[in-house]
């Protein structure tokens, strides 16, 4: 049996995983990407960006 890491690293193989992070005005969202042979913790940091022009 082949190591899954070697098979998935080939030029004709790909793994696609989607995790939804609910946007927040500020703070962090955490999630786990599970692609079968490994898991990865992902943290997204949120902050507001103003669309208004500031008079400086």
C-alpha cells in the first residue's frame, strides 16, 4: 500500500477541503481542516477596514 502523502503530492492528484469562517467585526475564528490523513488547525484574525475617506 502506498503512503497517501506520496499519492496526493503527485501532479495529477489534488485534495480540496472547504471550511467556512463566519466573518466577525473583530476577533478570531478557529477551524480544523481534516483531509483524511492529517488535520490542521486554522485561525483567521478579523478587523474592520473603513471604506470612508479620512480627512487627514
